[in-house]
């Protein structure tokens, strides 16, 4: 008997490894929800509301459009209506499964990657949210950088490599996801590192000053103060690797409007961001850039040498920095800002320590990643 459900992590593996031959991902959510946030390569038949009422008429009318020889993987919001759709499809002769917990489950998936030619870095990617975090390690010790609220992911990653987590750091006070840094640091009784300009009302935080270092085994995680995305944004250099947080992405840079969206404030922060990027581009060309977010890039791990990133034309805003054109940089950012991350004000209040997590913190951060400036 064929299985009726599939784990979101297995779907993520297939999507990333391009193991999608003979498989068809069918999203049955409403069209607006699908357009806002989707699994790459999926197709939409918007029958969510009908399926809630056990109405299969529209889905039945689309049966001729569905592949007969491929496995159909169905997804909805939480796995309920997709299970109904998959059962209906099986009754009509299709090989159909439902993704466990739907897009909610997709948003919780984490995948680990070692970085080729970079020693001592594990990249942990959330394909459903675009968030990226890291485990930097040496000689049996590790520092976790930008962890999600799912702290078991980092405990397991360290255990798999026989590493002791000696500290946890955030590159900035996040606006797109609830940080797990304080919880993880508290559970392990290790320091939680954050730049003082982003510490706000947090207790039990080891405030970073400019140009500080954090010992990791026999190596050091060197902080580079890179304000702009937030007042206390930092990047970390670990030998030839640059954990660039939300300052520099592979195809964009961090947006500077989530602290204060008034145009004058955005322009001032964008100017700071320009200077920070100018500082980073002075690093060696062989420096491997490891960003805190991604948006649409298919390669894994997410890593590009700085010299290659500077030469390519895929990062328009970085090209303005290379040309020393701050005016074009600022104007492009001001003119191209998109919708803010979902629930970003509430998320920031939690990450600042001004509000205690309550209710469904998992639901707060579900949705598309909108931390890039363009």
C-alpha cells in the first residue's frame, strides 16, 4: 500500500537535489497565499475554501490537467485540505500524497551543509523562510550564529560532530524570525553575544563592542561592525569565511528601513550601510561570503567568493558600492523597498526583550523573506 503523507524535509531534499522527476507538487491554497509564498516548482489549483467544505467539484474538473504517471505531492496550509485532496486523487487513480503539516511544516525545515574549501563552518538553511544560520567550530568547540527558535537543530548539529557549544551570537536584532539565541545560550549556560547598539532592554547579554573577537577553539571569530540594516548589525570573519548576516546577501543587501521607515531615517541608515559594505569589499577577494538570508538562489550551500561577487552583475546595490556611487545606492534602496517581513514589529519586540514570546511564535515568522533592500 502506498504511503499517504510525506515529510516536508523530504520534499525540501527533493527540491534542492532536483530529485523531482516523476513528481508534481500541487498547492491547493488560495491564489493570493500561493503568490505570496510557495514551494519552488509547485503549481496552484486554488480550491482551499472548497475543500474545507468537502467540495471537490473544481478539483474534479481539473483532473485531466494533472499528470497520470507522476507522484502528486499536495500541499495546503496545515495538511488538512491537502490530505482531503490527496485522498480524492487516489480514489481517482492518481499516486498522491499530502505534505505533513503543509506550509507550516515547510517553514520549519532546516538543512545542513558543509562549506567546500572553508574549514569549520556548518551552514544551516531554512528553505521555507530564506533564513540561514551557522555553526563555526574548531578543536571541539563551536559558536552558533543567528539560530532560529528551533534550538534542537543546533544541539543536534553539534552532537553529530562531537562539538561543545561555547557561545551563541546574533549578527543583529532580527525582524523576520524569532531568534533562538537567548534560549539556546540559557539552556547551555553560555554567553549570548549581540552588539550593544541592538541590545535594547535585553538581560543576560554579552554586549559586543567594535572589533571584538570571540574565541573558538584555537581560532577566533572576529566581529566587524557593519551598521545600516540595524544600528548594531555586525558581520563575523572566521579566517577566510565572512558570515555577513543581513549586511550583504549574494544578490542584494539588507534593507535599512525596519528600525525607522521615515524617509530621512532610511536615507541615513542606507548611508551607513553603504559605508559598511565599502568596508567589507576591502577584504581579500578569496573571502567566502556566507549570507544570513537568501531569496530564490538555488545553489547550496549559499557561498560565493567576494571577488566573484564583486565581478558579477547579479547584485546591483553592491555594484554601486564598487563604483563609489553612494547617491545611486541610496536612491535605488529608497525607490525599491518592498513589503516588510510579516509581523516584523512583534518579532522585533520579542528579540529586543520588550515582549515575552506568547501564543504561536512559530506562526509569526511564516511567509516570504523580505529582508533584502531590493
